[in-house]
C-alpha cells in the first residue's frame, strides 16, 4: 500500500527501513524522503513505525 503518494513510498518500504535499524520517523524521513512534500502521509507513517517497533520489542522480550 502506498503511504506517501508524493514520493511513491510504500508501507513495505517503511517496514524494511525499521527492520534494517531505522528507529524514528525523523530517520525514515531523512532516509526515504517521506513527508517532505505535502505531509499527509506523516500520521500513517508514524503509526506503521510504531507498530513495527512494538513487534520487534515483543519478539525480543519473548526471546529473552
């Protein structure tokens, strides 16, 4: 699903960035150019980032 139509950034692009160590909206914005045009994608992108980080934290706590 496209999250940022201006830059053609998908939810998978955001998930991949988080899986590769990106930990914040600011870092993803700098890395992918997300939210640098109209900004309408920011709320959805932040939600995806939070969900991905929560999933990673849950996997780590289960493994520990």
